[in-house]
C-alpha cells in the first residue's frame, strides 16, 4: 500500500490498523482490473525462442 494512503488511516491500536488494511485489500480485490499493455505495442517484436 502507498504510504500516502496509510497516512490517512487513524486508529487507536495496531490490531485495528491491521484489520482496516485487510478490509481495504478485500475491497480492492472485489472487482479486479485486467491489465492491458498499451505502451509501444506497434513497435514490439515477438521472437520465436
């Protein structure tokens, strides 16, 4: 996780922080985003190995 995101989380105890982080990870993973490579695809050459 980015440090900027963690800075915004205010908790009373370390256990609460851990729970909030795991809850956030579950929320992020609910709708995964498919990565699509677009950078310089026209110039890419695939060689047979």
